[in-house]
C-alpha cells in the first residue's frame, strides 16, 4: 500500500508547519500559504490555455516559485530551517517578460474590465487572487518574519498577470473591455 493523503491529524482544526509546530487552520499563516496554493491552481488554469512554449515555460516557473513561497510560509518561523528561496532574479524574469509584452501592446489609455475571452478572464482572476495573497502575506509579515523578497515577488507577479491578460487579448484579437463610468444625472 502506498502513501495515504489523509493523516487525521487535522481533524481537531489544527495543522502542522514544517518544523513540527501546530497552528489553528484559521491562523493567518495558514490562510496565507493556502491562498498561495489557490493562486498556484489559477496559474495552472492560465497555463493550460496557452500553446506558446515560452509563456507556458514562464508560467511553470511561476508555479515553481509559488510552491517555494508556500514552503517558506509553511515553515516554522521560530526555527532556523533550510527552505528554498526566492531571488531577485525571479523578480527580474517577471519584469523582463512584462517589458517584452509591453513592447507590442497598445498604450493603456483607459481603465479596463476583466473579460472578453475566457483566457483573459482567467488571467485577471489569477491577478485578483495574487493581490489577495499579497495582502495576506503583508499582514503576516507585520506579526512574523517573512522574507521581503516574497512580498516583492507577489507584487510584481500581480503586475505580470495584468499585462499577461492584456497580451492574451491582444494576441487573440480581442478588444479590451473599457470601463465607461455612468454619468451622474
């Protein structure tokens, strides 16, 4: 018999960090790394809608980095444990990809709404989940040690996902959905 996914150790509403410490499943740390996992699933959905090898490769790399962030957040901050790291080069890769997409995109002159195509909407959903993840990690960093590069990476990733959503629409010939505020009166 192989590995069982269920352990029954969380049946009382707690979960264990790497390092052995147990926390309530409602703890901010658990919410933060759980939301990283949710974001990773959304990135997988975005990746599944692409055929371009370069974009798929970067999205796979992003998923790897998110798994690294999750491992960092799931580790006991009170113990000095070896955990994988996020590096400045990971942020630079996102910036480079944004610059390359920006070169072909029309200038953004209006606020745009998510939508126009399922792939565009998927990227926007991932962006929104990324922003929520970032907010949770920032809140966690105010009460516990979190590497600053993790917050920087999540901030840049949400920017990347916004540009990617625009790039998807542009590549598919989909017009952006422009926000038109209702006039008073």
